[in-house]
């Protein structure tokens, strides 16, 4: 469990840039310790705890890369076609015990071991086969269509570094190296609260002044893409004592707490005060739109991130605060958000000194602005394709300008 000092997030400025927030997390938050061994089939999505060095070369033996015929390149006559009698047949999973006789070829299939003495393969479609053998065309280079042992990964080489997130390619590589189990970091235990008397759980009766809670489920879905064990901790009422007590209790059983709502300066915003009562809070008003009201602090050694209540603002601040914090605690290196370039098909003006995220649709490389801008519009996320990221120095965007996009397909 994370045991952070109360001042680990200490920051004295009124507004914090996105880069400064992420740098602060990288500099001051230690990864959680520990590891467990998981069967390979259960390790997807987890963080590798220790370097994996190749216990054997990959491939483990010299083999054919194509279906064809294996021979010694030295037996060819430079610049001329060459007739080689056949002396054997080698299928994948089988080996030829004796050496290939000089000036002969062996029928071979993809993945089969090269016969002793052979070093080159001609593709079957490039060779002329007949009763006397095969005719090899001129121009084939030594070693063509053959894969040396260790061509992919040498024995003893670093195959996967500690901290690597284990996705499908990493799992496949570990399997190819014969690993049945992998040492991985424990999942980060993340508790998720929503806040506010105005919220009701989906499926429950809806009061006359209530709306169904969406943020909690949005955050849980975002966390599902990360190496965490997420807990749905429900809705905190607009009650200072109850909020403080719930955060204190959850801090004892989680590595990270996320809340949404209750972090602004209103009379019914109690999360900020609850964190200050239970530990220490540095109120991070991020220089970002949407998403400026955000809080970060520590209760009983457990980091707490208070996200805004507006759904779009909660998503933006999750991506820049909660996501890098989860990866850091999990022992993974930073994973920059995928950014692509496109041409703006809209005009927009903004203030200097803050970063803005504009929802856009993307068609044929042209980004067009979503018609409405409210930070509470969930449909703006379901009906758009990306955030257009407008950096702090930018004052305006004109049609035809190059813009940076964060595609939703890579975020959600």
C-alpha cells in the first residue's frame, strides 16, 4: 500500500500546467513494491516486475523462412542457373540427421530446421522442379530465406524490461521464450467515489432534484484499461463529517482514491475540506479547460485525486492526473497519450496561459468542432472522435491550421 508523506505533492503556485502536474507525479510518487507470479494466460495488462532475459535464442535453431529447397550457396555457379538433385525432405517439427551431400538440395518447409551444411533456401515458386532435381535461378544471395538461431532475440538478451505493460505482443514473446509464468506487480487498488445529494445510482428511483450518476461509471471504465483493481465506493452525501469519515476509512484499504465533484469553492463542496481534515491537500487548479477545479492530496499515506463534477472535465483531468498516477504507483514508465496531427476545419479563440481541449469530429484528415461546448455534455464524447489539444501559447485557431488531436479510440 502507498505510504506517502503529507507534503509529497507540495506546490505553492495558484495554477499548475499539465506538464508540471505530470512531472510532479513522476518525481515525488514512489512505485508500490511487491510482486506475484502469474500464469502467462493471466498476465495480460499487468506490469512486469523484473527484467526478462531470454533463456534461449529465438528462433532456437537455424530454420527455413519459406517453403522451398535448402542447399549450400557455395554449390551454385555465379550468374548461371544450377541443377541440384534432391536428397531428402524436411517438414516442420522434424530434423535431418545427416549432413546434406555436396551439390544437392533438400525439400524443406517453413520453420523446419536447416539440414547440416545448408545455408540458403530458394522459394518453391522460384525453383523449377523436375525428375533430375530442382533448377535454382541465378542471383540468390547467401543465407536467403533462412532464419539464423537468435535472429529475433539472442540468448541472454533483455527481452522485456521491468515496468513494461504486458500486452498481446509481450505475452506472445514470453510464450515463444518458453515462460509459463511471469513476475508482475500487484494491481493498484483504486477506490472510486462520486459526491453530491443531487446524484442517484442508475436503477434507483430518481428524486425530483436528482440526476443519475455517470462519472463513477465513466471513471471505472477508464480504470479498466489500466493495471488496477477498482472498487465502486458509491456516492458521498453533501455532509462534511460523512465525507471525511468515508475518505479516511477507504484510505486504509486502497492505494489510491478518486472522487468526482465537491472540489470547487462552493458551500456544498466538501471533498477539499475532508482531505485537509484527514491529511494534507494541495489544491491543484490546473491551467486547463475543461477541468480547472481539481484536488490532489494524501490521507493516511494514500493519495487522493479529486476530479471535477462535470463529465468532460472529469475525463480530461483523469487523463492528466489519475492515469499517470496509477501508472507511477504500478511501477510502469510514463505512457504518453497518443497524439496525431490533422487540419483544423474550424475557427476558435482562447485565452493564453491555459491548455484547452476542444471536442472534434475527424473526417478525411479534417477536424471539425462539435457544435456545443458545455463540460457537462456527455453526448459530446459519444458523438465526437477526439480532443483537439490547444497549447497554452495558442490564442486562436483558423481553418487550415495544423492541430494536435487526442483520438478517443486510444483513450477510451
